[in-house]
C-alpha cells in the first residue's frame, strides 16, 4: 500500500482491524509497516518456540493521530505495546519514569530568549527499544504481521517494548548513563535536565520521556545531537515548532518566546463534545457549593470529570487557569455530586 492524504476529519481507529477498514487505511498501513521495520532494524526480537513452562504476553497495536502545535495534521503513528498488565511480580524491577519539570523548561526557554540560544528538538525513534532486557520475555506475534509459515512461534524480546512495566525506568537509566559518559551533568534538582559547558558556551538537553529539547549555542547543539546519535536512533526535528502539545512562537528578532496551545484546547473541546459551547470567564460559578454525593461512587465515575480536570491541569502549564485552578476542581472529587454541574454530553 502507498500513502495518501488523510480524510477530514481523521479518526483514530481503536484496533488494527478498524484501521484496515477505515478510509485512511493506507496511512495506517504505512505506520504499522514503519513500526515493524524499526523493530527489525533495532534487533528487538527473534522468532522462537515458546519454552516449556513459559508464557507469551499479548501485544496490542496502539494508534495515534499526531498533530502539530496549531492543531493541524502531522502523521499517523502506530506502536506495538505489550499487555504489561499480564506481568507478574518478579518479572520486572523498577517501573517509574523521570520527566523534566515543566516550570524548569519555561526557565530554559526564557534563557534562550535572553541569550538568543537556539532551540532544537530531537525525537528518539523507539526509545524503549534501545534497552536490553535483563529477564526473558516472550510475546505473541502482532496482528497483521504474523509469520504464516510459523504461526505457532512467538517473539522472544531481546530489547524492551512499550507496555512492559520496566521499560520506562530502564530507558531512563540507559540515556542517563550515556549522557554522563559524554560529559553532561545533571542540573540539580531536576532529574531530566542535563548541562554541558565548553569555555563560555553552554548546551542543555531536556528529557521528557523520549522527547529531547536541546537549547544552547549552535556548535554545542551540533555536538549534542551527534552524542545522541552515537547511541540511539534519533529523528532530527530541527527548530522547535511545538513542545508537549504546545506551539512555540519564537521571535528571535524581537527576543520573545511564547507557548500556544489552542490546537490542544480545540482537541479537548472536541473530546467532550463542547466545540460549540459558549465562552465563560470562570470554570465554575464563583462561590457555588456542590452538594454531597448521595449515590454510589460508581455512578460518579460514569462522568468523565476526572479526565477533563486532568487535561485542564496539563493546560494550566501554559494558561492561567486560576478561577478556580484545576487543583481546586480535584478537591473532594469522590464525595461531591458532580452531575449537578456537568454540562458535557
């Protein structure tokens, strides 16, 4: 299959079968093929017989329509994810992942404006795939890419995959070790901002899981990119145009920089069927007292209140949501009757 332009609007399919039956099947097939080729190129697995006494975890295709900061279409992304919820204790170690503090990223962007630093972005292609597994893991062959001559065989994972409980932690350990060995140091107390000085020049690498934002002098940025490429498969996105769903408006002539999330805001409204709603100054009526929940907790959880508050909390990184703040909206969420104020679909 070849590639084509997306339908309007492009809908994210829930499954592989749904994607193959959608008007955008060529785009999704290309995304699936790229993911498999990436795994093969990285020697992530080998096809083997399942050893006696071992079990194979399931795999799932996770589809995502990636958008640019202004909300326009970027690409279709497909990822193979292990059903890690099937893992048992003892089959994995640490499971947490470190990310940079958003507030510190704001400070670095301000420094970039003040000192006219370059702001570049690199994406680690299949970040978790660079991590060698310490324990044996077997998974079933992925839907759509089964070996028809050997359907009974399974994949033995040689490197990590998304969905494994230990994958995020082991990825962070791998890139941390590489950066330290390459002369970078951590900017305390942030666990994911690295700095390197050479004479009067400086470069910062900011990690947010597998997104790398590089800020600093041009020559050192070039060196930093090469440092990352020596160990990992990197995609150079060049000048930073968007960051964590926010569009970057960087005016180097006038020395200004801003983060703009209107595309993300429109996406939130569409998710909750409120794209045609009227604007309001505050998130709720000032001084309104919510009644106590008289029904069951299960009834309260039928409303997507937690989901929208979480999205608003993320949005508050770049927008002043102080009337009230998302943290205030979270207070006593399980003891209040939210149906009295919920206006979504």
